[in-house]
C-alpha cells in the first residue's frame, strides 16, 4: 500500500500540531501575552508553508491550490487579528480560560479544511470542526447569561443546519453515487433526475446559507453576535463566513456548474432578501454590536453577488470583498473592544455621543471603518463594492447591481449615524468613556485601518492577487 | 527624479500630523510640522526646477487607481516646464505665508487647525499642478475648493465668515459643474483622461459636432468652453467673480496665499495646460480673451471706490486674473503664466502688507480711518509701495515685464486682440490709480482713527516683516527672467515654457509698434499714479466732488454694479423660493418625509413584526428556517422544473 502524498496537507498537519502544543503550553505558561505570541508564531509558520503545499491528495478529497490558499490567508489573518484584540479583552471579561486560544486555532483549522475540501465528506468534517469550536467560543463568558444563551442557540440551530447539509449530501450521493465535488455536475446531468437534483441543491444551499447568514437562515446571527464576547463576534463575523463562501465557490461554481442557471436564481432571491433585511433592520438598532451583526448579514448579501455573476471575475470580486471585509469589520469590532472598560460596556449609540471630544483617535478610526463599510472612496469598501457590482453588470445582472447600490445607499444611514453621534453631540453625563490602552489592540487597529486606506488608495495588487488565484 | 514625490507628500504629512496631534501635542508650536514640510517641498521644488532646466521632464504613473476596461485612472505626475513654474510659485509663496502666519495667527484658539488646513491646501494645490490626468486635476481642483471653504470660514463663529465660505463654495459649484461635464466629455469622446493621449488625439475631433437640443455644436469648442467654465468659477471671472471679494472674510494670510497667489490662478494654469484643446477652437479662444479683458476692466473700476483695504486688493486680483485670461485667449499662454508668476509675488505681498496694517490697527479694514501710517510702520510702507509700483507696471519691476508682455501680445495678435488690448490698457491706468489711492490714503496724510488705535500703532514683528521683504524681492526681480528683446533681454521665460505652451502666433509687428505699446503702458501707469497723487495728496476734495457730480456712476461702482443684488434676485431668491415652497413643503414635506417617516414607520412596523419573529425563541428560529426551505423549494419547483 502506498502512503498518500501528505505534502498538500502539511500546513494543516503542522497547524494542528502547534495547536496541540499551545494547549499543553497553556498548562504551564500563565502569561496570556506569551500564549498569544505562540499562536501568532504558529500562524506565521503555517502561512509560510501554504504556498509550498500545492497539490491534490487522497484521491482528490483534499485540494490545495491558489483558491484555497487565498481563503486560508484570510482565516489566518482573521485569527491573528482576533488574538490581538482578545489579549486584554478576555481578561476584562474574566473569560481567560486556557483553552480560548486553542479553540480559536481548532476553529481556524476547520475552516482551512473546508477551503481545501474536494469531497463533500471532508467538507462536512471541516465544517463541523469549525462550528463546534465556534459554539464553545460564543459561550466563553461563562458567568454571563447572554453569552451562554447565545452559544446554546447557535449550537441548536447549527445542529439543525448540519442535519440539512447531511440530507443534501445524502441526496447527492444517492443521485450520483459519489461525494467527489468535481464529479457531481456531470453525473447529475447524466442521470437526469432534475426534480431530485434541485431538491438536493436547495438543501446544500440552505446549509451554506446558514453559515454565511443569508436571510431567512440568519436568525441566529443577531442574537449570537450580540451575546458572544466581542472579540469572538469579530472572529465569527469574518472567519466562518469566508469559509462558507469558500465552499460555496467550490461546490456551486465547479461541482454544480451544470446547474448554474438554477442556483443563480435561488441565490438572487436569497441575496436580495439578505440585503433588504440586513440593511433595513440595522437602521432600527441602537446597540452597535447588534447593528454590526445586521450589517454583517447585509455584507454577506453583497458578497454573494460575485457568486451570482458566476464567472472567475465575479468569484475573484467576492474573494477580494471578503478580504476587505475582514479588515473593515474586524476593525469596527476592535473599536468596540477598545471601548470596553473595567466599568462598563460601551455599546449603544447614546454611550458614544461626543466620543470625538474625548477620544479623537478612536473616533477617527471608527469613522474610517464606517466609511469603508458604507463604501465611500478612498476606502477599501468602495473598491470591494466597485468590483463586485462591476462583475455583476458584466454578467448581465445590471438590475441586481442597481438594487445592491440602493441598499448600499440605505446602509449609509446607519453607518454615518455612528459618525454623527461621535462628532456632533456632546458627551452624555455619567458615561465613562475610558478606553483600553492595550498595545496588541492598538496594533490590530493600526493594521486594519492602514489596510482599509491602503487598499482604497492602491487596490491594484489586491485585486490582481484575487484574480490570479482564481484564474 | 523620484524625489519629486516629496513635494506634495511632505505637506500631506504635515497636515496629518497637525490635524491628529496638533491640538494635544503641538498647541502653540503647531506651525513647526507644516512650515518645515512646506520648506522641504520648496527645496525639492527648486531641485526639480534645476532638473527641468537641464531638459529633464517626467510623466510618471505612480500607480493605477482604478482599472475598469477603458476607464483607467492613475495617480500620476507630469513634471514639465509649466509644472516646474507652478511648483516654485506655490511652494515659495506658501512657505512665506506659513512663516508670516506664525506671527499673524499667534494666540488664535484654532492655531493648529489653521496650519493643518494650510498644509492640506498646499498638498491639494501641488497635486493639482502636478497631475498628469484630468481626474487627478479634478481631485486637486475640488480639494483646493474645500480648503478654501474651510479657511474662508475659519472664524466660523462669525456669521459673515461662514456665509462667505458658503458663498464661495456654492458659486464654485456652477463653474465646477461645467468643468466636470468637460472632463466627462473628454472621456466620452477620446476614451482616456491622461493629458498626453488626450492632447495627441484631440485633433481627431476637429470639425465634429454634437447635437444638443437640435443645435449642432462644435465638439472641441464645447469641451473647451466647459473646461473654461471651471476656470471662470475658480479664477473669479465674470460672471462668477462674486465670491472672491467676500472670501476676504478669511484670515489675511489665507487671502494672500489662496485668494491671490495660488488657488485662484488654477484656472489660468488649467487653460494653459489644456492649450492644445483651446488652440483648436477660435470661438473658445475669443471667449476666453473677451471674458478676461472685460473682467480686467470691470473689476478695476469697482476697485476705484472701495474703502475696505482688502476688498480693493481683492478686486485688483480679479482684474489681474482677467489679464492672464486675456493673454491665454490671444494664444500667449507663456505671457499669461508669466503674469501669474510675477503676480503671485506682488499680490501676496500686497495682501500680507494689508494684514500687517490690520495687525497694527487691531483688525480695522476701512482705509478712511487710517492715514499717515508711513511713519509708524516703515517696512510695511516701503514694501507695499514697491508692490504697488510693480502692479502698476513701472519699468524695471516684475509687474511691468509681464503686463507689458500681455498687452503687446494682445496688440500683436490683431482682431479681437486689438479690442482686448484697449480694455487691458484702460484697466492699466485704473490699476495704477486704485493701487496708489490705497497707498496715499492709508500711509500718507493725517491719522484719522481713534486715539486708542493711534496708541496701539506699531510695526509688525520680524516674523511678519521678513516674509514681506523676501516677497518684495520677488515683486522687484521676478520679472527679470522675461525681459523682452526690445530691452536687450531674451525672453528666457517664454522660451522655457515653449515646449509646453508654444509661442503665440503674432502678425508682423514693427519695432515702432512694439515701442508704442510699451510707451503707452508706461504712460498710463504714470498717469494713474499722478492722478491718484493729485486726488489724494494735493487736493483731497476732488474725489468727493466727483462723487457728487456723478452720483449714479459712483453708486454703481460702490455697489459693485449691483451684481450681488442681481444674483440675489435671479438666483438666490428663486432658489430659496423653490427650496422653501416646493422642496421643503412638497418634496421634503410630502414625498421625502412621507417616505422618510413612512418608511421608518413601515420599517418600524416591519421591525416590530420582525422583532416578534426575532424573539429569542430557538424553536421559532428553526421554524423560520424551515419555512425558508419550503419557499426555496417552491421557487425551485415552480420556476426551474
């Protein structure tokens, strides 16, 4: 018997080994900063290995290519930024249990496996590893009822969606006799059972839609995002979402290519519903965390547009958007983490009134992120949306691009409202607007804000990078 | 030549430092980052000028910003002779104004903000002149407009200041609208926005027409005139000149830098830069020449009777900008830019002297309440006198060479040129008159202010007078690089700019005619000064008698031809009327509020419904997912099978 080629799997193997090592180290090392540093070193080692791991192994079950690597970089970036904003925050929240960092790493490992999955079973395994880890993280503030409640909700609904995914996978297997993503399309077409095929596609789409929080499978998101520790919310709003998009790209654009007219129609319906619900309900929110939760729902609606465009241009636009979204969204959450002080959580619009008076820097950063989320040049958000809408127009969906622009305009209302509250009001009496001074958090803010501006001013290399790995 | 990048980005860094840290960190030292940055830019600009003098020019795309098929926009820099001149003008005047402001603005609560804006302005202006494509030009164009707005309204607690800021911004909208359309037209017809290909391909448009409401309009003329709209707004030409006098509400260093030496000349720069476009359209050229000539005379007449010291200089600026357009309109772009360059020094000097006077007079602007200041502030007096001699066109000084060049070129071009030459010459006599009226009324005679003011009179501190002296050197010597052959020079300046703007096409003009135009311009300058001396030194009763004799004319001039009133009547009031009655009541009240209140009410209702759904009960969430699945399946069944 031949040993399978392990080279394509090396980054994951190394990352798992390092995660276990960090888990052990946490028994002996009390300093969270050191643990955080170890994680960052692990990430760096893994990232270094990714470009050298290209290949297909285990009879096509595991694929390491440009596409998966791009997503793995997003996951690792997401992990680093989360670690940076967590170090002091989880101490304030008194949630500094040792496993925090390791579970984050396991979750990231799950995402990496998802991005590389060439087979539905591998995909499912990765997805469950990611999801189970995230459930735990959501409930990490054990003494806080909101946090534990959100974890439980996430778990129950997640289990529901997993069941649906398995059902979809089962149907696909029943129709084709394979779980190899690459072979699905041709076998399904050959066998000609259209009704059953559509049925299976809907099931798979629902399960993935749950992960990226498309309406109406988004119900968990606002509650979970609000209840979970803010650092974890930042993590969840980027990582699992990007992972969801990674598998959507792989399964729909290659696996179910032959059915593109069908799933495109379904995705159009979902994306419009998502943009509508996300943006409209966000207007109602006075809690910033909840507002950002709805905003992240809306952004999933935009990102899906690139998949709807259905070509490499569209897919690269989506990937580019996810990268930009990672910076701006984690940046926005980082500001919220920054505003968490020993006494209180500053989370509502009323509490940030006049923030610019007391903390011009924090306010300016928030302003940058809000502009970027709205999509105003010269920030990265503009670039992301520009290429998404452009891909959409070029593939004949001009009307949908117009719809997206309208919702994007609506979103200006609640993003810029944050800016208005910070800059145009006097501070409220009795609100202590103390901010954290943690250096790692500052570093995270620096990275995110610089990248948001840099991509906005000089987008070409990022856009080309995404195009390159897809094409 | 990569170091040229420092020129705009040093002031940008100065701006960022000051706006972010100025209030806390620098406070009363906030001038350091900005002043050092602009000084650095000045040094690099001189180095760049040296390179350009050695024949090195550069057109470099730093990077491409947006690539969408044909629509490609770069951040790129074009450094040629024209840019080099502008760089020197902008950085040198800006640096001196920075230094002057240290004295002028000290103790102002917004000290750091002031320097931050000055830096931002310098950055924007440099981006404007260094651009290699129309979009970046447009970026700089709007950014300097923004800075102008911020700085006119710098003392925003004062209603007149914030009103003036708004007025400048809104009036410029009219011009910029046309400018924007012009840029769009260029892209639509030529498919690119970069100067070089645009100028290469613009020939292909000659003779093409475009159908606008049934009229066949020459395409090149249309583009040129649309671009010129922007210039009219930014450079305060008739009919959009009304914002500039009001802009004097801003701090005086701002008036000197932005509203005299640099920003307002952007229009002239743009026209000169786009000379390949303008050259193809006789109509557009004639429009430019006539608008320039008429503005030169028109603004000079208003300046005759104003008493506000800064307003006189402001109208003088409008008038001098008119000369520059006049030159461009007769094809003498080199002469226009030459005047831009000399004007920057003597006009900035005039403003800074006015600021020095205001400083001594505790903010007083009415020159009728001054007089006899000569003995209290000698440095200010002498420098302002030289600036006035220069602007009047006394031989040997900067203004003489450039103005004479313009008038000669206008005369030599014949046709419309002869007409605008008459306008320009008439304006020259008025220029000399109002400039010396200002000098005589302010600095000579008896002091007419209050006792308290007299007690306070003093020369300004060194940090303010040294820039005056340095600018004075410019006001005297700047013109020496363009001495005409007639006087034994060799017109270095015109030849330097020739690769960019070409040489004007002159008819054969004899030496005699050349001597004649020069003689006339010197004669009118001397005449103007002489009349002013008679009126205000020898027999101060004459002006009053004249005003009584011609009350209509006097009131017409005093009220600036009632242009503001006219605009108030035909633009502002109808606009406000429409705004109040139709937009506020109907569009806003019924439609928008209906939507804005209706939609949130609806959304509120929707939200309430959704909140009922979003009730935190997991079973409900799961059932909604289930409903979603059935809906998707139903869609699949109905539409896809």
